[in-house]
């Protein structure tokens, strides 16, 4: 296993982030920055993204933002739950400034990403989200891209890299190998681990579905606080993301995702063969950097548990300084550096 790289990071402004990134790029592979105390006012006052674009891709009309030169090496950045594209508001400009074409889509059920047909199942199983990523690449005419993400987005990027390695030049995955299966999820965990998944069991009930629909913003703000206990985000930062939860399918897809994991909801038959393959937890062969924040309060595997699942060029990086689950938004320079470094690893 590669020796973990500890990147001591902070949550300063974009200007500081760019300076930090430049210093890291010009320095050695193992670099460090002064540890910062987590503070409020972490994100820019307004998103640097331009207008949201729409494109038909697969069963969806996908909303996405794009930065950087049109002929640059593509990078797809995938957010998780309960977050949105604003998690990459500082990462995307850093990558665009280095010549990358950066695509940041809303996942199904977020922002302006909507289904093209009312008859399409509101399905959020892991294979469906990965298929969305590939459909977006096809719709945009992207032959090969670096894929990166966290939470649901890391799982999406993991699966894309596994199933379609010829389309994925490299992978950056927060919390590593997150591919699962209904069979594996049927096995009980120790009580302390089960406690971390309290919301999954809540969502398994009709009361939980109604509660999430009634209290979406309060619920998701609580998840932010628990998952990133040292991230002192302000109300404006949360509000920018909360706007993306006002989507006609958001609640249905969140509930389906967690119920499907427990085998309490059906997926679509067209994904059965893919899910059967994913259930064997195959290895990922593309160049990969996995990352973890030192204050991640969400359930996540230890890096030694998944190291063997990456058989290509590989590094693990621990980002210190009180960094929680939403690593791209809390430590944008470190995340952007990982994307740039995996691009170099891929050659």
C-alpha cells in the first residue's frame, strides 16, 4: 500500500486556494500547508459558475455547469447527498485554470436534472447513477474523462471507472471503494456502525419518507453538521445548495436509493447484470487517488479495507485540518490537486 499522503488543508477563499494549489504543484509529491482552524464563511459569497446548461442524456434532461477550454482534457465532478454542484464551486475554477474542461452535473433528483418521461421509474440504485454519467459523456461527445466525486458521486465515479475503464482516464474518489450490493448490505453490522446509518433506517419507513419531504432542508442541514462536525458553514452556503433540493423527484429518489440498498425497493431489470457484476466487488484498474478527511463524521471505510480493490497506479491521501465528509468544498485545493495529479499519473 502506498504511504498515506497527509495534506494539511483549510477552507480559505478562492484566491488563497489558487495560491495553495500553485505551491503544491511546484513542490514535491509530499507537500504540506499550515494547518488551519476550521472557521465560518468557508465558501465564496456567490457561485462562480455561469448559467446552468441542459442536455438530454439517456432518460434525463441533465443540468450541468461547464468551465475551462472546450478542447481541454475533460473532468467530470459528481456530488453526493445531500449536496449539489456548489460542492465544487472552488474546485472547478482551479482545474479550469490548469486547462481542463470541467463538467459538473446535477445528479438525478437535484437542481434542473429531470426525467424526460413521467413513466420512467424514479430509480436511484447505484447502477442507474453510473449510467447517467456515461450517458452525459456520450451526449457531450466526450470520449474519455477523469471522473471524481464524493459520497454518491464517489460511488458513481467508482462504478464508471470499473465498468468503462476505456472511458475513464483516471479516478479521484473520496472514501475510496464505495461499490456495494443488496446482498452485502443484508449482513448486520456491529451496533456502533448501525447507529451511524440511522437515517437509512428512518428512510425505510413511511414516517421517514413523510418526514424527509416535510423537513428536507432541516434534515439535510443536520446531515451536513454530523458529517462535517468542524465545518462552520454559514446559512448562505447551505441555502445555495438547498435550492437544488426543490426538484420534483428529489424525495422519491433519496428514499429509493436507501431502500434499494437494504433490499426494500426494486431496481430496474435492465441493470440486473451490472448489479450482479458489482456484487462481486471487482477491482478498479485505472489510475486512482483516494482521499479522506480527518474529521469525516459520515460512515466510511478505512483505507486499508479497500486498498486491494485498486490495481493500477494508486495513492491514498489523508487531508487534515478538521476536514469532514464534503471534502471538495471544505478542502478545494487538496481535491483539485488530486485531480491534477491523477491526470499526470495517467499520462
